[in-house]
C-alpha cells in the first residue's frame, strides 16, 4: 500500500518545521527589536506595558472597575456565556494586531497566540476551541485565517481539541469595520452555519478583536441553535 500524506499531515509537519526553525533563531522583540525574553519575541519592558484587560464584564469583556456583569448584558443577555479578552485594543497592542491581520506578519500572530494561551490557561476548559471562520472568498484574498492561526497554537499549548471544521461562514458579508453597530448585526444575519450534527456541549470561539460583538454573537447563536449548550469567547483584544 502506498502512503499518501493528507493535507492536514503536511500542514502539521510544516508547522513543526517552522516551530523548530523559530526556536533555532535568537528571540527579538517585535515591538522594539531588543532581545526577547521567556521564550517570546517580546522584551520584558514591552510586555509590562501591554494593555491587559484584568477587570471586565464577565459576559462581554467590556472594561469595568471590578469584574461583574455590565448593565447592558443584564438587560439583554448575549448568546455568549462568558467572554475573555487577553488585552485591550490600545497601544502598543494596536501595532501587533494589524501587522498580523492585514500584513501577513505570522510571527506577530504566533506571539499573540502565546500571550493568549498564557492569559487563558486558568479558565474553565471548553471541550473544543472553534476559530471564527472567514468566508472562502476573503480567505483566498488574504491567504490565511487569522482566527485559525491564533486558535491552532493555543489548542496545542493548552491541550484542547481544535474544531476548525465545526463552523462555516456561508455569506460573503461586507467588512464589519465599515459599519455601525446596527448595520453590523444586520450584516451578519445568516452568515454562519454549523457543519456537523455532532457538536460539543461547551466550546470557546476564538477571534482576534471584539468591537461590538456582532460577529461573535452571530457565530454563537448559530452554535446554540445547533445544540451547543454553552459558548464562550476567547479573543485577543477588546476595544474599550
């Protein structure tokens, strides 16, 4: 029998080679170019000034004086049971995320995934991580799915199953950044579909930035309709 490697096995092997190559190179801070520390491409000083999101709403991750549920989420509970944002979308994080998302800087993505894994290591563990998918047209144009690039190394580090196959984006919607809050919600109606009838009971959606939450809410609603009992969100950054 002739062994034919699958695309998944090829990608796994490629990721391993890239990881080995990365570990062989000296670490350097992606923000200031000083030597990196603690196995990160980030120096200690730049890490200390990253805008963490310590006190926040437990349902939407909006910054609060103390951890609680904000008034808006009390009045209109979102489909997300819990939302955790590692950072606020403020300097200097607002330099790293656009480089990763729009300029093919996968080293920045790898660093952000490492920081997210550290921030979320103590959270209640879901049965799977589910990256918020791009529509196939946008994926072809961009060349990679930023949520998947964050979720894959997090799943490996935290030893959680990755279900990149569970959720599909079936509508090519307009860019959310161009719309206000009401238009964002309308834009995403029917945008997501669950591709498997066998769903975990508890998943965490992974995405890069949460602004109004419209994308995450639409994805969570699709998962809930498909039978997922609890949907959390793990995001890199929350706009304040």
